[in-house]
C-alpha cells in the first residue's frame, strides 16, 4: 500500500521541511533508513541509478558516504552524524562531492510513531537562501517520491516476514 504523503515545504529563508508517512512501525523505518543493505534496495535506486557505496558509522561523530552510479555518471554525498537517538532522531551535516560539490547542509530527521504508522520529519538547513532555493528547483522531489515509494514496498515485505 502506497502512502505517498510526501510534502516538501520551504521554511524561513534557508530551510526545507520534508514530511512523509509510512505504514510501518518506527523501528522498521529506522532500520531501513540506517542499514546499508536495506538502503541499497530503496534509497535513490530508480531510473538506472544504483547505490554502489553505502558506508554508515551510526553514532555521534560517525561518518557516512553514499555513492550512486548510472550509465551517465555518479553522485556522491558525504557527511557526519552529530546525534543519533535510535529509533527517534538522527542529526548531522552533509555535502555533495564533485562534480556537484556543495557547502555543508545540516539535517535533522525525526521518526515518530502513532498507531503502528511512522511519521518522518526531515528538516534541512542550507548555508544560504540561494542554496536552499537551488535545492527546491532541483529534481529532488521526484527522487524522494520514487525512493519513498520504494521504501513503502520494502517495508511491506519486512512487515510480511516479521515474526
């Protein structure tokens, strides 16, 4: 069941707030969000892209690296976690690596659960309004929608096989 409730809203002059609801308990969503083998099944893997590298050191001060590849090129994001409170909250900084290099953006993702459903709220603060507006003009929404719909499918499989 798709719960495509994705909303992307500008907040203030430098932030974007992304919200999405998932028909799965918070523990399952958090696990799919933080486990490399699961991320490789849903995160940005559409339209010929594959998540070839997914390194996660899930702790405050730990680093992460995502590298997507398709026939036309690559896209890489690196960052550092500032806070990890499983399964409730993740905060950190991230940046795109060449050829799409960017300044650091800070992000906080909150996972809350009601009646077996997970409500995700991701707030991203960019270094400038120009950087935020550039993100809003990018195909970010299309990519997030495709990824979150793939996550819905993964979560349905995870729920079906859970004890």
